[in-house]
C-alpha cells in the first residue's frame, strides 16, 4: 500500500484523536479555572461559613473563615454564607412603612393611649465557630420574606437578607416585650402633658402645663429601657434556640402621641396659659392696691412727704416731656412751678 493510501486510511483516527485532545484541553481548562477560583477570603467585618456544593459532596459545612482571613482554598462548587462580624442594629420608629431593619410600631398604654416609640436595638452576631455553625444550620439554609415585597432572601444575602431575618424572627419578640412594658404605665407617666386632657389632680395639671414634661418622665423611660433590655437578652436567644446574639442593648429615646391627642394638649396648654396670665394680672393688681394703701397711710402721717413726692413726679414728667420735644422750640413747665413747699405744715 502506498504512503498516500495509508495517510488517507488513518485520517479519521487522527481527527478523532485530535478532537479528543481538544475536548480534554477544554475540560481541563474549565476545571483549572474553577479550581483557581475556589479560594475564599474575608474582610475585617465579615465571617464566612462555607458549605460543600460539589455534585458528589454532602451539603455539610466545610469550614468557617474568621474576619480578615487570607485567601484560603474552599473547595470547588462550595457555597459561601457571609455573616456580619460587626455590631448590628434594629430600629423602632413611630410611623411609616416597615423596611428591612426598621419597624414602625405603636402600642397602647395602660389607659389606652396608642403611643409610638423611637428606639434602637443593638447587638452582635455570635461568631464563635461552634455557635455560628449551629446558626447557619438553623437559619442559613432558609429564606425570609422582605417586608413589603414578594422577594425572599437568605439571612446571609446582604443587609436586606439580614433585615428580613430580623423582621421574621426578632420583630415579634421585640414587639411583645415592648407591649408588656408600655402596658404597665399610663400616658401621663410617659408624657406629662397627657394630664391636661385626662382625669388628673390639680397638681399634675399644673406641672404638665408649666413644664410640658413631668420630672419623673425621664425616670419612667429609663426604667422601661432597662426592663426591655433585660428581657430581650433572654427572650431573643430563647426564641432563636441558641445564644446566637450577644452584646444586646436597647435604647428608648422618644414617645410619640396620637395626632388628635397632641392637638387637644396644645389647645389645653393655650387655655391654661391664658388663665395663668389672667391670674398673674389679678395678683399684680392686688399687690398694687396694697402698695397704694400703704403709701396713703404714710402720707396721712406726713403731709409734706406727699408734697415732696408730687413735686418729684411733676419734675420727672417735665423732664421726659422736654426730652421728647427737644429741638422743637417748645418748653414744658410743670403746673405750680415756682411754688415752694411749706415744710412747717403741721402733720
């Protein structure tokens, strides 16, 4: 057989071998690229839970990377669950729409006044490795609905995901704790001005109108804040099923009254202010009358004193008038000018 014939007969095999080589190179390049990208690292504010994700692997947690970890091989097809390692917070506001990490909440006082609160819950996620593994097993494999949307996110999917987790799991605990504490006090204990439009003692009304904020309001808010913080430190982790949150603190900074109640309070304060002004004028009139009576008794005992005061008042009136008319060419003389005072007039 000629060389040309042998080349023709071997060409299909050569092409097959060549094709297989090309495929192998492509597959190798793909796996090589995947291997090169199968490294993970964290910044200073993030801790990372890595779960196996290969087709032949279990879905168990492979490893946990602490904050600021260097680039580490984490396996091919692994799934990364980043969690915040820094302080987080959850806000309570008196009005508006719920958004991830923000809860608009109102609750009644013991006397039925619906009050809104301005407050903040501060905490940190417990990033100790055994605890974080348990947290990821319990909550990192689920999704949570984002408030006001149909979207569902995992707790490790950014701020929106973590906020959705807080709204579903932490929000009910926080609201129940606040409801219990606010329900133990009446409106006037939170805002002294409530006494102006409720059944209150005269002392409470006077204090509310004069100050707008009772002396004990701050103490009551501080007591509620302390009680809520103490309760949440236990209730939150009990609801979560583990000591997953640490450094829990709560700050209560404001109480918001219903708009209609605020309007009534403002009207009552204006009415009280008017009554106080009238009472002040009455008191001043009484003081003036007492002073005049006392002055008259002095004049009766000393006639010359009355004449001295009269001349003094006339001179003062003349001086003021001349100052006002200065430059006009007009001069004012007091009546009776030039008349002397008889100091020998009998008393």
